[in-house]
């Protein structure tokens, strides 16, 4: 499936295509340098950058559990997005984590019953 709007196209792409690899390197470098500049006032060490990029090449972004799309403007790669569907165990952990987070911000049922909207007074 290809989406096209004016001069932009968005298409699925293998994670190891030259455009995907170049965009991942650019994105990872930007994120890493931003963090190090904020925390340590320096750019990422080149050896560390190569090690981290090699450790996460995007192999989970393949069907049926994932996908990678590349956005191109006038034919040149300009952006990318990847999605990954968690495996069953990860989904259960994520749901449990979400329930814990929601219960932390939602009042308990007993507390909800005691809250009432103020009565409206007619002028």
C-alpha cells in the first residue's frame, strides 16, 4: 500500500534497506547527541554510537509482528516510522502496567461515590 499526497509518498520498507539504515542512523544520532548535550555537554562518542546502532538494527520491524514505513518527498527519503506488536507476554505486562498506572490516577470506587456535583441554583 502506498499513500501519496502532493509530492510525499509513504511506503513499507525493509528495515535493512539503505534508506532505512541511513534514516535510523540519523535519528539515533540526533536523539543520542541531544541527551548527551543536555546531560554532559558533549556529543555521543562515535564508538558508543556504532555499538548502540548495531545493537538495535530494527529486526523486530518485520511482518507479521511489525512494520516500517519510509516517507519520501520528491523521491528522497525524509522520514520513517516503525510499529511493533508486542508478543503475548509483553501485552499482558503492558496491560498490567497500564492498570497500575490508571489506578494510581483514578480515585477508588468508594471515593468516586462520595463526590457529587454541586447543586445548580436557579436565579
